[in-house]
């Protein structure tokens, strides 16, 4: 007898592992995807906070500088300074508060 669950479940997990879904705090936030150091990183951000999610797979030895790449992706994407004392996360997802330059009008 054919058991479709044995085939469909791994395929569904593989498909979902490449998705970047933000925390509820970032639903509706601005979104941008960048490539840094071979990592596909999706950044969700508001004026005050940002979240970066790595969507590609890395083995343990390749994750050495993963958090710094996530933070750099936030900095480049938002053009704001991540406040590192507020950083929470791991090698796949980080969330941090931002200090953004004031917008001036002439």
C-alpha cells in the first residue's frame, strides 16, 4: 500500500524551509531580500526595529559568522544602525532595535 504521507511531508517541509515568515510584530513591515556571503537573507523592518531571516541551509561549520551577516544585512537594507545590546536570535533569525538618522526637510 502506498503511503503518501511519507513522501508529501518531507516535500512540504523542504518547501517551507525556504520561506521567510516574519514574527507577528513585523507583519505588514517593509521587506527586502539580499544575498550576503552566500546567504539569502530576508529583512523585515519598521522605523524602530528589524528582523533578518536566513532562508538557505548551512552546515555547522558554515554558520561561523551567520549572526554578523544577518546584522549587516539589516544595516544595509534599513540604512539604520542596529542597536546590538537589543539583539535577540540565533544563526537563522535575529531581531534588533534600530537607530535611524533623522529625516530633514529643506
